[in-house]
C-alpha cells in the first residue's frame, strides 16, 4: 500500500510539474479564409471545415507535397500539389473563395469523374480520376463531372 501511495505521489508531482501546452494560433491562411467565407469551423491550427459547402481547408506544416485523400477533389495554392488546399467529397460545382488562388488541382476520385478548374463557365484545365494538373490561369470554381 505504501508503495502504491509513493507511485501515485510521484505521478501527481510529474503531472503538476509539466508546463501547460503553449497556446496555439490559427494559421493566417485559415484566418483569411474564415473571414472570406463565413460558417467555417476551425478543426486545428492548420485545418478548417465548412459543412454547408462540404469544404475543408488544410495548410500543411512546413514544406509539403500535396496529398489529396481518396474520393476527394483538391485545389492547391501552389503548383505540383503543394501549399494550402481546399477539398471536397461531393462531385458538384464548388466556388473557390476570392482569398484562395488555385495553382494545381487533384482528382482523387476512383470513378470515371473529371475535375475541371474553371473561370466562370470556361474550362481552364481538367484532371481525370486519379490524376492531377497544374493551373496556369485564374479560376473561380471547380466542377466535378461524373
């Protein structure tokens, strides 16, 4: 019993001696998008989600190569699937908020869908299922056709 009390005392001392986690701050790109598109919920410092749009924004920590999850359409703020990303699970037309400049597009769907990066109704470039493309013109929406 004495040994158990000693163990519990040491454990309690360690817990109380551990400094509190540093407060985190939301990435500026997330803050900008939240200001531009109301209704988003911060998931963590680098991720936000808009349920009404079925849209997720993720800003990778450090240098990253984009990884669009299976079944999603992803737009990236840099070429070659890098930078911050917006992604959707629904195959529909999704507006790209003005504070986000899309530079590459990934179609990680496994069906016969095509993801189009568009400016208005003009198709700038397209990505077939399981493919990606760089975007070299202004786009304001991504359209998925199945």
